[in-house]
């Protein structure tokens, strides 16, 4: 064999060895990548929809519980409930957590959603507040009362006034009466619908007002200590049932085993304790421990 051919053969051999080595490296790399991907794929991601960021601490605690189950609750924040229910219906969101039974029923009736409640979370008190009086017994004839101007909370506010013994509403309207459903108003109270976020700031213009607990917190007030009338958030009281916030998924997913584990993590003692400690009456757990 000539010197030239020997050099060519040697060069080809070196190239061949390099190709084999490179192939081994690539194969090994793919093997590692596949293993990593396999490990990551063990974690099941559940898309959770909420409105606003106030519940984020709750879901962080839930994820601590879910980690041992290889489940991760990925929270997505929506600006309004209508869009969130739509996203849940079309499958973008697996479970939503923002609405109570009353709002859910209204949505299902109006938009024909096929939803299922798979768990309860908390109840937010809707109390009566005032800057002028200390008790609802001090209300005078013709006094003005501010209530939320959205249908669901307006109906609930009227039921609060009824529970306080100030008015009566048509029982056929259930938990969602309107102003025209008031059947008795002995003190001739002037009940005015107002933006719920503005009610506390407008209290100097009213004898009293009713608004949501999250607005109370935003105004550095306490729903229990600063109200002049409140309904105890007793889960056994039928009055409170419509106002319990719930975990909602599609009807077709109501028996999803992974989703059931998310509910179990939510209804755990550590989450119960967190809500009691951190939310200070704005949210009251709707599950017992």
C-alpha cells in the first residue's frame, strides 16, 4: 500500500472513530433528556382559575400538599367571572374558584353551562355597616340604606335586611329577590343600589350600607368588629348555603381522580388554619376541621 493510501486510510479511520464517539454522545444526551422529560411528565398540572390575586396564598399552601401527589395547581388570574366561567366551559381552565352557589346557578340558567360543584371553599360575610348608628334598631323612618347594584349581591343584601327584621320579601323569589319583591317595609327605608366598591366611602350619606367583605378589608375595616349587624357564617344554617363559594369544573370531569385530590388538599387542616389566621373574617372556611 502506498504512503498516500495509508494516510487516506488512517484519516478515514479517525473520522470513523469520531463519528462513533459523537453518535454515542448524542445518544447518551438523548437518553438523559428522555429521562428528565419522563420525570417531569410525572407531575400532573391542573389549571385553576381565580378572579383577583387574594386567593394566591391559599393555592400556594395547597401546592405544598399536592407536591407529594405529583400534582401542581397552576393558578391563572381572570379579571371577571363571566370570562372565567367561559374558559372553564371550553376547557382552558380545569377548576375555577371564585363564585358561590347563587352566582353559579344564575350562570347555568342564563348560559346553559354544564358544570359540577366538586368542593366548597369559604363564605364571605355580607354585613351591615354604618358611620352614624351602632345598631339596626336605631334606624329611623325613611332612612337610606345602600346595597350592591349587581343582581346577585343585591338579592343577598335584601335577605340580610330581612334577617335583621327590617323588611320582608316575597318567599317565592327565594334567595334572589329584587326591590320590587319587598312585601313589607315598616320603617319605609329607602333602599338604594350603589356600586359595592363605593358603599363604605359613601356611608356618611346613608344611615347604613351593605357590601362585600373584600371591600371592607380594602378599607382597613373588620367584617365582624366594624359591622352593626352580621349573620353568623354557620354552615348548618340554610340561609348561608347559597353564599358558600365553591370549586367548579365541567360536568364531564366531576369524577376526575386528580381533581378530587385537589379538593382534598384544599379542605385540609393547614388550609383551614391559613384562612382563619390570614383572612381575619373576610373569608370564613366552608369546610370543618
